[in-house]
């Protein structure tokens, strides 16, 4: 056996061991909701084919069923079936396997509204950047100095969503509270304690982005993403409580700071003329050419995650680390 094959087998073993650790809490979650092994296998088969197509299809050549089978180990008949279902059937597959997209959009909308309330000076105490979120009038007010909840919703949703519908849901999730004629934001939002749709959405989005960063670092094909943690064991529950409080305080401050700056940068990167859908190319009568975009003109997505976790120690081998 060549050295290259040996190295590849060792790398595969290391990655599989890491995946086993990552999947254990996932399997525990699946069991909690009565999702068995056959359903997971069906989902994995669908994802293997889908990701293989994403990675290997090109604008000029479509990857063959046989090559996907060779790459993934999924039987060729299953590959052909999954690739040739109708658009309607594909939608049903995606919905059954990956969840209803409407739940994602609802939760994402809530997150954007909270981010706007926390970052836009218009909705902050005294209209000053860096101040806490101001109480918003429940009903539309004619006083331009006092923003209302309707204005916040229309800032993000335009006319597509009724403010009352958002308010009813936020009251259910305890994201806001009512004091007289004003709404006060729960400053720990958006971390709903109720509503499986919302919790599942953020679970999927944040775990996916963390795994994408970690997987990219393992592949080593691009510059590494920042992915570090502080680890200690042999701590008392009192010490865990203190570290949890310190983590919560520091993380909340950092996330608030990042949210404020990201909001300002998004406003800068999307001036009103462009945000409304127009562009220099369209204004001059020429269709925009995606291939002609420079790196500075591309649009990117950013997610910063901070986590902390504790459980009873099972071994005492490691006492501390800063990875």
C-alpha cells in the first residue's frame, strides 16, 4: 500500500472519529423527537446526491449518475431517482427532509427586526448609537421624535407584513413586554424560550455555519476561519456558574457591538438607490454581468458564533487548554 493511500486512510479515520463526536448529540436529538435510523438514512442519501451535484456540476457539463455513485456510494438507481424527480416532488422532498421554508423565513424575519431595533439609532434611547433600545409606541404616532413598532416592522418588511401579526407572535415568545402604551424589547432577544420553529431555525443555521467553518479548516484549501475555545475541567458547580455568567456578559456585549457595526456597514454597502433594486448597469440599459463583478462588488454573508457548554466530567486527563 502506498504512503499516499495510508495517509488518506489515516485522515479518513481521524475525520470519522470527529464526525462521530459531532453526530452523537444529533442522534440524541433525533431520538428525542422519534426520528429513527431509516429516516436519517433517507435524508443522508438525499444530501449526498445533492452536495455531490453542487460540488461537481459546472455550467457546461452535468455530472453523470455513475460518477455520483462512485463518489458517494449511493446506488445508481437511487441517484437517478433523486436527480430526476419533478420540481413539485423535489419541493415535497425538501420540505419533508429539511423542513418548511416558511418557518425559516419567519424566524429570520424576527432576527432581522431585533437586530434593527438594537442597532439603528432611530430605535435607540436618545437616538444615539451605542445606547440601549428605546421603548416603541404600540400604535402609530404622528410625533416624528417617537418611533413606533409599525415603523420598525415597515423598515424591514416594507408593506408585506402586518405589525400586529409580528407583535402577537413576539408577545407569545416573550421577546417584548407591554408597559402602558409602549413595547419594551427583551435585551436577551432573539433567543426564544418558546416556539420550536424559531429554536429549530437558529439551531440549524448556527450549527451549519460552525460546521462549515470547521470543515473548511479541516480541508485546508482556504485561509482558516477563526474557531477557538477555552476548555477547563475539574471545576465545581459554583465555578461553572461564575464562568457561565462571565461568558454571558462578555458574549452579549461583543454581539451587541458586532451587531451595531454590522448594521452600519450594511447601510454603507447597500445605499438606497441600490437596495431598491436599481443598479448602474440597469440604469444605463445594460444587463448586469455576474462574471464582471469585482471582489469588492460581491455580496457575502457573515455569522459570528460564541458558545459555552458544561457537563459532568467523564475523565480527568485534560485540565485546561486554549485551542
